[in-house]
């Protein structure tokens, strides 16, 4: 079972099984690749030149495979780990909705013209970090060893 360390910011590497280590590393590498593809293809596209569909959808396969590998890792862990992970996902979701919904309404009303999806992604990351740390502090305490 994975041990949560540094107040929810990391896992104790020695507590993971070889299969867990493989799934975790592959999940993070694929998530990084998906993020690089989003950054490469997303903001650089010109609205006057439509991109081929494969170009716009290229981040999906590594992103979905990353999510599946991470799901497999979480499913093999104990209830404490799953609870802390769930709190991180809920924190990210709530933060993203708190940013995207008002920004979307403002853009729809014509009061704002900004790439609010990027702000939603940033809000999800920050909210997930805060939610995970809160869950770890609540259930585990601040352990730095």
C-alpha cells in the first residue's frame, strides 16, 4: 500500500510495489506527453486555418491511457489513499467549476474574451493540490519522513 508523505504532496516510493511503480511512472509520463501536446496544438492554432481533426485530438490517447493507469494504481491502494485522492479530485473539480462557469457566462454575454479553458485547467490543478493536502492533513497529519 502506498504511504502518503509530505502532507499529501508525495508518496513514499519504497512503499510501492513494482507494478505500482510502473503504473505511476507511466501515468505521469503519459500525462506530461498529453499536456505537451495540448500546449503544442492548442494555443498555436489559427482560427483562420482549421486544423485536421487528428491534430486537435492527439492529446486524448496519452491522456486517457494515463488516467486508466492511475486509476489502476489507486484501485490497488487502501481506503485512506483513495479518500485522500478523492478529496484532491473533488477540490480540483470544484475549483475548476468556480472559474469556468462565471468566465463562460461572462464570455457568452460578451463582457470577456479570454481563453477561460486554460484558467479552468489551472484552477483544477491548484484545487486538486489544495484538496489533496487538506485530505492528507485531516486523515494522516503532516508527515515529512
